């Protein structure tokens, strides 16, 4: 699979403050990546570095396997890292025509991109009449004019109402379904969970998790157990070498162990302990995220 972007051991210092600390990431073609973290976690700084608008302190990054210089590679990148900046007295179409002139691309793509973001019917409306969500969608259309291989979005739903957020998410899914790789920075867990295939979790510039969204969701499972012999149940489980910890709540034991349900059942049966409740559960992505960001 083609590698679009490789980041290796990236650092960025602002005086004594380390905004990015040893961040590495490999982005493969056709996936949707999320950089997730609280405000101030280094998301925007990381994007700024790879887009050549922020100077790195140390580390390396390369586009498209290092086959071209950053300046040339960025011609194949679409990015929105700041608030949309269009002329308010010009129409949506006129603003995009201006972007085409700057990028050296044909006007032919304008209608197609406006259609993708649901603004084709408003192409002759002045930018100043647009809602915040419409302005953001026009910015996405602008970033797509050169048919980029990767689209980079920094907090694309920030400040939007629920309808606007849903519209942006739907647009991201459509763009991804057409084969465009997407890199999305967000502090909203729900956003990443719903649109991304891979996630990099940052806190204070450091990586807490890097991998698939599903992999993060299943990082740690636990069993919910109940028996008439609750004391004996706890004692028996505490002796099992694969049991990491046991918690008790409302008459149930929550057992964290690298085991299958059948193994637990068999182990307890041999000790003459019978279960009347056995369920394997997974932490939600939200629980995983909170545990990562609060405990590190």
C-alpha cells in the first residue's frame, strides 16, 4: 500500500515548552486518520510542520515516500488549517475561480466540488450570506479543486451546530469513499470515532496511542461475573495468573484478564464455583480516551 506521509521522531519547541515530543506516524493511501487530543495537545502544530508553515525543532517527515520535495508534494495536498478566508462580496463560484487562478487549475472542477459539499445551488450567492457551516463546506470545496491525494482538516466542525457537524461528517465520508486519503485533527472523540479508520491520540505533544480505531476500542476487555458464592469467586479469580485486577460493584465482579470466557468458566467449574452471570465487555472509545488522557 502506498505511503502518503511519513513522520519520524518529530519535535517542536517554543522556548522551554515542548509542543510536540517524539511524534511518529505513517499514513497509508485510502484511509481516514484522526489526530485526537485535548486543546493544546500538539495537533495543529504537527499539521503545521508537515504543511511547511511551522518549522520543526527536530525529526523528519517525508511526502509520498520521499520521492519529491515538500514544495512539489504539497501541490498534491488539500488543506484547511485556519478559518475559511474568502471575499465576502464575491459569490461562492467567484471565490473558487480566484482559488483556481492561484493554484493554476481549471475552472472545470468548480461545479463538481460544489456538488460534493452541497453548495451547487448556492454558487451565485455571496459569501457573506453563508452560515458558518456553509463557509466551512465552501473551504472544503476549495481544498478539493486540485483533486488532492490527501485532504488535511484541522478541527473542521469547530463552532458548528449539530446539523452542520453532521453535514461535514457526511462530506468527509463521501470524499473518503472516492479514494482520497484524509488526515483530520480534532478534540472531539465522537468525530474521530464516526469517520476515522485510524487514530493517533496526543496529550501535551506526546503519543498515547497509535493504531486503528477498532484496536483502541478493544485495547482492554473485561468480564462481568456474578455467583451465589461471591467471596469464593473473588478468591479463586485472584489466584489465577492471567487475572490483572478485580473490582466489585453492586454484587458483580469486574475482572480484567487476558482470557476467553470459556477458560474462566472451566477454571471456576473445576473449583466447584458456578456462575449465574458471565458477560465479556469492552470499554467504549470514550472510556479508553479518558483513561489514556487522564492517567498519563
